[in-house]
C-alpha cells in the first residue's frame, strides 16, 4: 500500500474516531447552527463538567471538525466545515436502510 493512501486511511480513522462518541455527536448538533459558543455556555445545557466537555471539544478540534479562538479568557468553538453534517446525514441514511434498524422502528411502533 502506498504511503499516501496509508496517511489518508489514518486521517479517515482519526475523523471517524472523533465522531464515535455520543457526547461529541451531541456537541456537533448543538453547534450545528454556526454560532460560536463558549464551553461555559455549553456546560449549562449538557450534564457534564467543564473539563469533560473541554476534552471532547479538544478531540473534535484536533480532528479538524471544530475550530476555536480566544476572546478574553473565554475559548469559543464553532463547526469548521458544515460538510460534516452531510457525512452524518449519509450515516443516518445508511442506518435507516439497515434491516436491523427497520425492525427496531417496527417494535417501537407497536409499543
């Protein structure tokens, strides 16, 4: 395998690992509308400590999904590229096409 392809594979893995956490997916949804938000404001909405949220935000930033900037003593975060939401929509569509998902939906409708 070529070195270039290995690097691309590693970047894919890094991106997918960053998305493979429920809290990080919720953070992305929270940041979907493009506003810059301070971790102190996010903490008010999420039932997580500021240090836990900061760790998740750092993971998303290192994966190049979020970007941040300092304003005084606050660190503001926003989604770097909204293309990430297209990727999540593709994942949602794949799940919906999955037979296992269809069975879960059918069971929930019976309840």
